[in-house]
């Protein structure tokens, strides 16, 4: 059995456990991709290889399983994968805690006015102020999947009221309530923190536009750890310029890397990071272990963990 790693990073740690059970091949860049795919049973891929993959996809296709080393799979939904007769899995669960802790840090950053503290420190100015408690504040998590649930668990442990939105309303112990996504406009006005953890689909693309930012509570904080294209950047800039938002913490963007001339860099009440919220020390080792465990399921004929609903473009609950 041949496992192809189509990545530009070093091989996932831990795959040496498959010695004797599978042949591991690596392809970096486009050289040799066509030939390798024609001999591949299992494809392990990150979403930045999709253009090369689509161009090199073999016909007929011997691939029997595609595994994404990311939680989001929107970019991987190219026709040969979305319409393939093989399972697709993702890295659900690996990044949940890291992203939840990132969100907690962002909430505390604004509650304790840390950005102002740092600015005053650089200016050597002493200015006493009062800050807010997060206990009793309301957070709205847009996207109540595994990442959203972990965010709700962490914030709820500190006394915040956390509600969520998902494709369908449901009872969920991690949240005070989970509403239908269609109810989002009615929920925005009561949230002190609006946290985007939703996958990118046709339903969520451009979801946060002028209308939704206008519906947000004045003085609310906006946090995006989902996908950049869920937010219309121009609308976010307008909400910041108007003063309606207290600030924003952004880990993902419509354009990545964010160009140095982009206006978002200039806002004193905005924290930016380089699409790294879930990348903890040891995350690649965890990805390798997750794939090896799923490979063993595959060999035993058991259902694969973390299956993706390719029709909708995200993992199944």
C-alpha cells in the first residue's frame, strides 16, 4: 500500500510506525506529482496543494482515501475529491485546544485593555484605568463544531455565558444554547464577544458583511479563528472606523499572507496573527500520530475517524 504525502513541509513525524505496512512517498512541489498520484492508495495533503493536485489528478484514479492535515477542508473540495467515491477525513480535534486558548487570550486582551497597556508602556506613561471582568459576559460562537465546542468549554469555565450557532439548533452541554445559523442576526446585538469558528462553505462565505456588523452590540469585540473569507474585510474596516467595535483579534484573512501595506496593520485596537492560532509546540507530531491511528483503522476495516461530508465541505459531527 502506498501513502503519498503531498506537502511542502517535512514529512509528518511518527510515520516510521508504518514501516512494513505501507510505502511512504513524499512529493514537494509539482515535480513527480503526476506519476506519484497514479500509484497512490492513500493521499495525505494540506489545502495549499490543491491547484497542483487538480492539474495532476489521474484518470483512472487509484486513490482510495484522502486525508487532510487541517481541520478546514474548503480548499480541498476540488471536483475530483468532492465527487470521488472514496472517503475523505480531516485533522479534527488536533487544533481545538490551541485555538480555544488563543480565543481566551484574545478575550482577556480586550477585557484587560492590554493593547493600551503596551502602548502606554512604550511611551513610558502611567495612566490608571478600570477594566472589565469576563465573568458574566456573553460570547457568541459562530460555528459550534469541535473547535467551537472547545472554545465554549474554556470560556464557560471562567463564568462567561456562551451561546452558539450551527446548521441546526441543538442541545449541547458546552453551550448555554445552540441556535440555527439563520438566527444569527437576532443574536448579534446581545453578544460582548463574537467569535467566528465556522468552516468556509457557500453559506458562510462573506457572512459578516455590512449588515451583520451593524447588528453587533456597540463596543463588542470581534474574533476570527475560522476562515478569512467568512468576513468581508471592507465591512470589518468600516465597523472599526465607525467605532462600533471595541476591537478585533484576527488569525485568518481573505488574503494570506496579509500584505504589509494592508490597512489592518495600522489599527491600535486590532491584534493580528499569522494563521497560527492552533499551532502548538508538537502539533505536527500530533498530526502524524492521528494519521497512523486512522491508518490502523483502515487496515482493520473499521470506520475511519473524522469523516468529511464532501457535499457540505466540512467534518461530520
